[in-house]
C-alpha cells in the first residue's frame, strides 16, 4: 500500500519532525519507506494500492492506556456520584449481571468508538477477557488485556482468582495473535490483599507480562491504606516488589513528594485519566511533575466517551488549573502521551507510537480541510485543542480498520441495534 503525497506526516520520531508532501510505503504491515515516490521506485510493485493523501494529515495511531472497554454498555448509568458511591451503588450491582456476550458486544462498541477517533491500541482491564479478546480481534485493533482481580481481603478466594487469571492469560497466548497481548491486572490496593498482590507479581514475572492496576485514585484509598497497612499505596507496592516488574499505574492522583521522587527515579508510567478523574471528583494527577506519563480515558461509565483528542485537551487544561501556571503541560507533551509515550508505557515503542521506517503501520488519516483544523498556524495545537476526533481512515498493521469514516470489520448500525437490548437487563 502506498499513501501517496501525504500533505503532512506527524512522525513523532525523536526530532518530532512534521514532513510535508511525502509518501509512505507500507508492506507486510510495516512502514517500509517514507519519502518521494520517484526515489523509491524500486520498492513499488504493481500490486501496491495507491491512496491519494494530498489532502490528509497522517498521525501515529493513538494509544489509550487505561480502559474498561466493555463498560461502553454502561454509558450514562451514573453521572453524579464520587468513585465509592459510583462503584458501590451503580456499577458493581450491574456488573454482577454481565456475561461473556455483554463483554464481547460492549468491547466491540468501544472499539468502534476508539477507531472512529483515531485510536489503534488500548490497554484494558475487565471480566471475561476471552470475549474481550474476540471483540478486539474482530475489530482489528491492537490491545493489552487483563482479567481484573480482587479478593476483598478474603484469603480463601485468592488462589482461585490467580488461577482464573492465569488460564485467561494462556487462552490469549494460544490465540497467537500478535496484536492481542495478555497482562496481569489486580484491581487496586482497595480491593486486593497483600497475598493477591504478591501472587499477581509472581504471575507477571512468570510470563514476563505488564502489571496494570489502579493506583492512588482517591484520597480515601490513601488514608485507608495508611490506616490498615501503615503505608501509602505506592510504598506498599514497592515493598511488596510489584514495582520491579513492568508496571503501569492508572490515575496516580494522590502522591506526596517522596512518591513522586520514587516514580521519577524508577520511570514507572502513570496513566493520566483527566476526564474520568474530574467527573468523579477524584482529584488531578500531578502529571506535569511526572517524567513518565501516558494517557487513558478510563471507562465510558465515568468519562463518558473514549475520544483521546478530547482527553488530551482536557489533560492540558486541568494541569494549568491545578498549578495555576500556563507552562504546566505543553501541547507537544500531551500529544506525546497519546502516541510514543503510550507505546513506551506498554513496552511497544519499537513497534508503534511513531511513524518511522521499520515500525508497524498503525496510522490515523485526517482530512486537512476539517473545519476544526483551519487555519493551520500550528498543526499540533489544532489537533490537541480544536480537532473533534473525526478521523477519515485508520490503518492497523497495514490494514484499514476505518475507511472513509466507516468501520471496516463489523457492521456498526447492526451493533448499535444489538447493544440497545442490553439496557433491559441493566
Ligand atoms: Zn479504571
């Protein structure tokens, strides 16, 4: 496939170059060449599909580092409660009714929403991840999936929870789909005993997997942890050896200076979830002070969408309010958090996150003439602060997943009809 004469290519390479009027040659799912067609004549075969991109802006596919995709079916069920009330009164009672079909259809709906707003990869934590994986596979997206684990400090449950998670991990490994990767996902220190956290660590070590959990999301989580375990959540995880693994923490709002120093010394990634955190009145992540930062939406039940362009804008604005400083969080850095830094957080920076020769072709195509992108004084500024997210096309590993604003791999209208039926059981 040849993306011919791309008006702008936002490479997100080391120099953060923005190329103009260049071609991108894609073969076997990878970017093989970036340049001018005449210079790469030798690489062109008759089979190559030529796509005129003279009116397109090409961006790396965005990476959503914290989702509960199937919860797309819970959009709008609870809008005005804090995290504890929201979970206890409105979310967990509904989640007792969900099944594999719910998770499949909900994830497919989420995938549609992510793809139509330029996201090509997501990092998910939920139930029935075998069904989540099926939906991700169908959509064509890249993803990281973990079976959410909590024992609510009931030691009798711990062993079985770990066994279930391991069996889900094996199922995903057996899929042999390189786009779908297992992770280990203990829910949070609020819901997991020390033993479950330790066994999660060992499970992640055993398969060399990423550990993904909620961390210091609310003030209550920190005060409860201090009261019951004598330590703040991050220090507890450090003492239990979880931070020695590949670790990624969602939210990361309530840190003291010692914890921020620990995070920055060790380069653990924190996933900034500005919209969800603001909506649940959980607080504001000290994102500006953190060296390793990626971004996520959290679930639609607390966001209430998965549009990373909206998340980036809100992410900058919240930092400016938190620090009362216009230099808090640059436009480029928030764009990095949704692209190359997101890839780094998931350990796939050699494959995706930027448009460079040899990397996988995970790309978003945007109409240059989109009303929100004109006039074009500063393209990154327009993308972060103004663009509505309506990309025209999405390519994942060299294959179209969105073509001319239509989902390629499933029928969205049919899906919307199907998911409406779930309202009756929720
Ligand atoms: Zn979450």
